[in-house]
């Protein structure tokens, strides 16, 4: 979670949050950014409730096509732990206990199809949004933002919150390369028919609200 003077950004995993947090820490005026609370993805509602100024700031986060999100999350976990050496890829301080547990678990499973039922049951996108973003009294929620329009969403946060968008920040949003990418093929390649339906049942609220569809690579 990143707390700025005019907005609070909640980092939902695998939705471009690392890119936005790092960009703002590097290019936003120092007077904007009050602090960054860690771990990165811990439930934040209680922490927000403790902030006297929560009613003064708008709260933002990104959502993502659920079918693509599961592939990205699975690939991220499976690429960051090696059972043979017991080592993690990347700074270990960035890994919470749950992330370390899931990275170890997923690495031992034979495929995405094997991991998906466990993810849907215990670490679904709906769960991530509910645990990270459930409103607390006084929270002023900004307009929901989509990962698929990440750069436009970043501009919208700064403009609609009243923080302002300087030429330098606008250029950084337009030009800053993506980070923390999980490398995988088109998400449709990883699903069977039953998997497609299972995701729809678990995340129907998100899919309906944001108009997401399951589409093939040419779709």
C-alpha cells in the first residue's frame, strides 16, 4: 500500500502495482508520498482505519481479467521458488509467508490445471480484492480501474484525486517500461472448458461488473 497526500493506492497482486509504486516513488514530488506500508500485499483495512486522514484521501486499486490473472499469478509463483535448492528468486524481504508457501506448493504441481482448483478455493482474485480492499468507515473509494488500461488508470488516479499531473509525471507514465512481468503465453492456452467455468463461478461478480470475457488469442 502506498499512502500519498491526496490518495491511497492499494497494491492488489499481479495488477501492475509494482510498476505504479516504483514510478511514483521515483518521479512524484517527495512531498506527495507520506509512506509505504509493508508487507506489500497484506490486508490493509485495519491499517487504513487507524489513519486519521483516511477520510481525506481517495482509495484506488486495479482489477484484471480473472482468467488472465490466475495464469499470471501461477506463473509468478512457479518461477520464484526452486525446490531443488530451496532458493527464492528476487529480494526475499518482498515475500510474505503466504507467498513463500504458495511458491513452494505451486512449484511441485505438474501444471496450471493442477494448481487452479487450489487457487480458486484459497487464493482467488475475489479473495484478493476482498482482503485488500474491503471498505472501512470514511473511505472515499475512487473509480475502479482496470489493469488492461494501466497507464490511463495511473493518469486518472492523479487527476481525479486532485494530486495533479505534471509534464514530467505524464511522460514517466507514458514511457516507464513494465516491471515484474510473469512470462507466459496467451492465457487461453492454459485452460480447459471446466477451468473456464470454474473461474466464472468463483469471480462472477468481477467478471460481470467489469465486462470481462474469456477470449482466445485471436479473440
